[in-house]
């Protein structure tokens, strides 16, 4: 069985859909929906328009991505 492929990219928030779901755009202009995972919904509150976030995306569905925080990045390295 293959290892799960995950892509991590920086994105800029350009809209708020709900308290933990945002519209974001990548540096190359690709637009996507960025969301906070279940365990991190309360951490999504300080995210505002224009903020730069890091998203974790699947190569099979590039229309959405999960927001990754610094503590998660450090734990996985």
C-alpha cells in the first residue's frame, strides 16, 4: 500500500465563509476552501482577511485544504 501523499502550501485568506471555513488563494492564483479540523475550530477565530495561512491538501482534490498550525508542523518533523 502507498504512503498517503499530502501537499503543504501557503495561502492568503480572501474571504470568510463561516467561523472555521475560509476562501483562500495560493501564490499561483488557484482558489480553494480552507477549513479548520474538528479539534482546531477554536484556534481558527483569530484568522482574518489578508492573513497568510498554511494548508494541507490532497493531490486528488485541490479545491479544499485543511489549515495547519505551527505546532502541528513542528510535531510532524
